[in-house]
């Protein structure tokens, strides 16, 4: 009698083993697939969202930009800016739009750190434009 019980137990273990269950589609197996697919989809959407946010925030590139820097800038429209750019020892007044970058003027006398900290950029821009009009 004990031999028959052991035989039935052995058969039940073989039938309930994972390799035997692989062919059977159970609700828990389908739930595992759905969870895995949902997690993968969430990770992909999260990566795309982060990429979109980084693009919207206009994170500066990590490339070393020796000798070229934006000193000051002011928005004059939705995507338009007027910028003072320093290239080496020279400074330029530049207009930047979504489609182009235009040189407005080369500054005869570069702005010092004290001048930049003393007054707002809009005042400096007005003074520079007046100086540019007088010289022409």
C-alpha cells in the first residue's frame, strides 16, 4: 500500500513540475506576461519623457566651450533673444531667432564685470544701440 502512495506522489510531482506546466496557459502566467509588458512600456515612456524634458529645458551641452560664452541675454519675443556673446577677448551683440542668428554689432569696448553687474541688461542694450546709431 505504501508503494502505491509513493507512486501516486511521484506522478503528481512530475505532473505539477514547472516543465510540465510550461505548455499550460494559466491565468497567473498571463498575468506575469502582462506585468512584464506593462513594466517595459512604462520604462520606455519614462525615458522618452525625460528626453523631451531635457530638450524643453535646453540643458547646455557638456562639451567644453573654451573661449566662447554668453555674457547676457534678454528675450524680445517668444523665441527671439538678443545676446551678448564673448569670443576670446571680443564681445558681439547678436540677435537670435528660431531660424537664424544675426550679428547686430561688434562691441568696440567689451563690457567689464562691474558694468554687467551694475545695471540690468535692458539698460545696457539701450546704451549700446544708441552708441551704434551715433557711430553711423
